[in-house]
C-alpha cells in the first residue's frame, strides 16, 4: 500500500510539475501582451504591435504544450485517484468542468483570432481578442485555484451516508477565504516568471546587438512588471496566504518554518537551517529573533505553536521537503525583489541598457522563477499532507484500489521519457522564435 501511494504521488507530482512550467508563463505573458497592444493603440508605434505578436507566438507554443501535458492529469483522477474522484467529484468536478468549458474555450478561440485575424479584425478588435485571451487565461487559473482551495480549506459541503461529498452552498466555493489570497499570490508568481523571461530575451538582444529597439522595450516593460509583481508576491499576497496557513493549518505553518518546539515570548525567523527529524531540531541555523511573531501577528512577543503541540499523525508527511520548498521559494523571492529594484533604479538613471552585468544577470535568472513557483506549489501540496481534503480525507483513502504500484511505476517511466522529448522539442521551437525575433511590418491604417 505504501508503494502504491508513493508511486501515485510521484506520478502526479511529475506530470503536474512539468505541466505547470507552461501555464505559469502564459498567464503572466497574456497581461503583458495586452499591455503591448494597448500601448500601440495609444502611440501608433508599430514596434509595440510587433512586440505583442511576437510574444503571442511564444504564448501559443506554451499554450499548446500546456494542453498536451494537462490532459493526462485529468485521466489520472480516474486511474490513480478513483476513490477521491468518486467521493469528491460532485464538488471538484464542477470547477474543473467550468475551467474546461468556459476558460479554455474562451482562451483557445480568441488565441486563434489574435494570431491569424489581425487584418480581418482591425487593431481595436485585435486588442479585444488579446484581452479575451488574457481573461480566459486568468479565469482558468481562478477556477483551478478554487478547486485547490477547497481541498486546502473545504467549505460549503455536506457528506452523504455513502461517504460522498456534495455542495450545499455553491457561493461558498468561490467565497472560500483561502481562494483570493492564493489566486493573487499565484498570479503574481506567474507575472514574475513572464517578466524574467521577457527581461532575459531583451537582455540577450542587447548583448548580441540584435533587434536593439525591441530588446530595450522588452527589458523596460519586464522590469516595471517584474518589480511590481516581485513586491506583490511577498506583500500583500504572500502575507495573506501565510496568515491563512497560520489560521487554518497551524501544524503546516510550524513545519514549513522549522518550529519543532513552541516558542513563547516571540518566535525567531529562520534564514538558514537543516531539519533534524530524529532529534526534532534545526541544525546550523541562522535566525533573527522575534521577527516571525511580528510578521505573523504584528506583535514581537506573540507565541507561535511548534510541531510538539500537534499529534504526529497529522504532521506533514515530509517535513524536510516542506521546509526546504518554502525556504527556496522565499529566498528566491527576496532575490527577485533585489534584482528588479536594482534594474528599476538603473532604468530610472538611464543606465540599464548599457550595464552589462545586470543584462547577464537577467539572462541567468530566467529559470529561477520557474524553480520558485514550483517550490511554492510544493509548499502548498506537501503542507496539506497527509490529507487529500484537509482534515476530511487522507491520501490512503483516495487512491485507486485496482491499480497496482507496478502499473503506476511503468507509466511514470513512460511519462518521463515522453515529456523529455516534448521538452526538447519545445526548447528548440522557442529558441527558433527568439533567434528570428519580432517581424516588423507596416501598421494597418
């Protein structure tokens, strides 16, 4: 049974990690594309129009990869997590169906119109098409996060005699106190990914002496969006998410902060340390006294409960993994704020485009928002363990009883091989688009 749970978790973790590499870029990129098209309508500068179409090509490629890698996860609900789907399908099925029927079709339909219908639509309707792509992309994220939020903090439900969960309050699903902070935090993280990706491409053009005009616009736009989103992901959105964890999942908060013993009179914030699960302590820690209490309760001497306050049966199943995921996310987020702040200062001083070290830094940092977003999702998912639905359904109660661990391992290896090939193909196509650069055409009248 333990092997079955492990392989099911590994398979879903791998497929969803690979899948989310693509939506996290498209959601952030869609807003920036709309900005470029709006800027063109305001200024009639054709460079902004070319920029919007260039980035929509990369958006479309990511969108296609997201669709291809997203479909297997839907099947996994039935193959690997059949009992979970059977018992909770009356609730999570509604938001997932809405995401597919409304958001996906809105996004995909108007994506085609934006890519191929500029001459037919004219620029104003072309802008509307781009805006609807953005709306569909962000609505998709909202509905997925609504599903996730219900699993983290179930509301508006009742359990029938046969054990099935049903909604008794549809509005509660979207008024879930977990939803809005998580959604805004997630979208800010997506904007960070898009900003660093665009900044890296702009920096590449400037360093390579290619498409200089576009490189400057990409870099300027990315720094502005990147600074705003990097700050927003920490405060207020990250702060609100952390306060939800403290309120609704205090054992998770203790684990991710590395608090093994309740700290009275003020809890320190851990900068560096390694969890020692045998002796229930952190090794080699570097900490700042009382800061965690202030950030959590706005009181320097507030008490923070440690893992010792909770029964071990409800401790997160992988405390070190949760702890490291959270600290990787938080540490990288701090770096993003610093880098974007420096870049914004250089932009203000009109030195950004000629400062080579910051251009190289932007290129080097392209993968790191992907790592931070992945670590953030691992924090959320590892923090919910050992529950599938928090405090209501454990992992062991949601797996498919008829699917063997050997079958799951075999298909996991197949996914690894297939996704490796897809990933290489994706990188080749994206690099081809970037090397070609934006296509300059005379603007329509």
